[in-house]
C-alpha cells in the first residue's frame, strides 16, 4: 500500500484513534485480516466472524509489527475504531486508488472469472507491474484488500468482481472505478438467488454502466457470442470492444480445435493482425477466456504476437481449477473442485472426454449449489451429458443432488455399472482406489461447499493412504 499516516487513515475512514501514541506513524505494509499475515507496517483489519473474532488477535498483530488495528471497538492496542470495518476498508481502497495513476481493469461473469483474471494478469505483468485479485477474493472484503496492495509502481490493477444480487457490482465499481470493464458471460450460476438469467444480466451489466465515456478512455469489453452480454452495448457510454468467435468480433478466434491432450489451439485475430495460440490450459472453454484476456491486453498496448506468446505460455495461478497431475502409475487426476455451475460442469466434462481419448474416464461429481428451482433439471442434464460424452464411469457424490446426477445418467441409458451414487468423499476415494487402473483419467468437480478437492488430494497424496482429511 502507498504510505499513509494513521491520522490520514482515521480521517479517510471516519474513525476515532485509540491508544495511538503517534498519529504520524506510517502504514507501509499490506492491509491484512489474518494476524498470521502481518508484516512490519501493516494495518490489521479485525472482523468478527462466526467462529473467530479478529479483535481477540489485535495484540498479537501489533506485536508482530502492525502499525495499528482497524476495529469496531477499543482493543487495548493502537487502533482506529469505526462503525463498520467493511465500509472502512472500502473507503480506504477508494482513497488509495484515487491517488494512484493505475489503470483499473475490472471483470465479471457467471463462469470463468478467476481463470480469465489469471490470464489477464499473466499477460499484463509482462508489460508492467501488475496487481491482481488472489484466488476468488472478489467480494466487498476481498476487493479492497487487493486494491490496497497497489503502490505507486503499479501500472495495472486487475480486479475480479462477483455478484449475488442487484447492486453488488455497482458497489464494487464505486470502490475502484474501472477504466476497462469486461463482462464474460451470463449463465446460471447463483440463478436461485437472482431469479433468472435476465436478472443476472441486469446485475452484471452494472459493470459497463460504471465505465467513463469513450472520450474519457472508458472501454467495455463484451462477449459477442452471448446475446445477453452483447445487449449491454446499449447500457454504456464507453467504447465497446467485442470478443468471441462471431464474425463481427474485434478480437476473435478462428480455426478453433481441441488437441488430443485436451488443450485448445486457435488463430487469434485482432485489429492489428493474427497469430497462432496453443494453450497449456485444458478445455475448449478457455478459448473464450483467452479472447477476453487478449482484448484487454490489446487495449493496453500489447501486440498480437506478444499476446499469442503469453497466452501459449500462461498457466494456472489459482488452485483447484483444472489442475492436471499425472501419478507415477499413469493415472491422471484433474482437480477442478473449487466450484461448479452448469456451464463450467459441461466444459469440464468435454475437457475430460478430450483428454481421455483411448483411456478410461471417471467423472467424480457433486452438487452444484444455488440453482433454485432449476436444480433438478440442471443436475439431470449433467448426468445425461456424461453418458453422451461416453464417460466411462460417473461417480455421483453426496445427497439429493447427487442422486439427480445419477438419475440423469440412468435416463440417458446408463443402466449398468457406468454410474454409481456414493454417500461422501471417503466413499468415493475407497471406490476409486479399488477400481482405478494405470492410464485412467479422473475429473473431480462440485461446488466449493461439497469439498471434493479432498478426493483429488487423497488420490495424489500417498502419505494419507487415501484417507480423506478435513478441509
């Protein structure tokens, strides 16, 4: 973070100083919410959670080098006391970003946000110092924490923004006003909370409404292949750049193909030329993510050859997202267990089918959360798709939704041993350990709350001898 005195911070957040011997003391380290991550000069933001109250760790944070604590009550240590720590963090982020000359890139979408953010970060980092959202910290707490990592040397700030309702994106863009706003897609993730895809589009479109007009440098990067995203053109005063496979897309993919190893290749065409890309990432769905990242990078001055090279060399920065590991016995484990929605589930299954040509394939799948009234139909459809793609065996893990996955497979014609329903992660591990053969490919995927990453970890970690450990 840029250096700010405790007096300046107190004024920005509207807080009261308590037990601060020197208000001129500078905060020079990162803002953190875990006392174990404190560095000299940090500001420790204390949150009261369901299990742990950060205020109880204030003394430990200061002893570790924190300049002060941002808290909602006096803590017996140097503190700036505010009514709401979340709002205070937002105000601080807004002030810091406002003082920097950093180019802010913000992105949202129903699927692929984190993978695309990671691609953009790897592209832009080649040109100039870049700060980006770690993992999926894309909410009202994670976004300010990311923004506050920017310094005077930061040229690009890449921020992933999530939404669970109308107004969420508007709030986040108010904290860190973007110069470039990217909308990837409008899918069915969280449809149970929103009520429908049109409502999701309404929420995601707040991104382009927050952009400055074209004459002030605002750029809206929109998916030409998603009609709900394309329609957002009418909601912005920014200049619009389209990406996709559509013929009128400004940045588009031609000759898209999936290699035998499941990795996509295509010709990248931009307004300034064309260059070939062969990605290290797995799954054809990454083509759209790559085009979105390419459109942003092109707007920020990268040549088509630079972009193509960077995309061909880019890897995965965030864990449990199509992480592919081959065991010594030749079994390939694809850990995509961080999250799941119908779109990403279908993409992962297609990637599994491509990777498993000539090999036995296993789809270890669990519940997709927050689908509301569409839950039964969507789980049924995923089970059916596994059969259509000739996945060798579907292992549905969990309760009601898992039974719907198996039901879909059964209704599509999987009447023998091609699908099985097991109760939990340990049962899945036991089954896989008894039946896996060298050369098999195993996909593990479900919503984060299911914790299926434990299945992948157990298959890869021989020290646990297959026992599932707690998260």
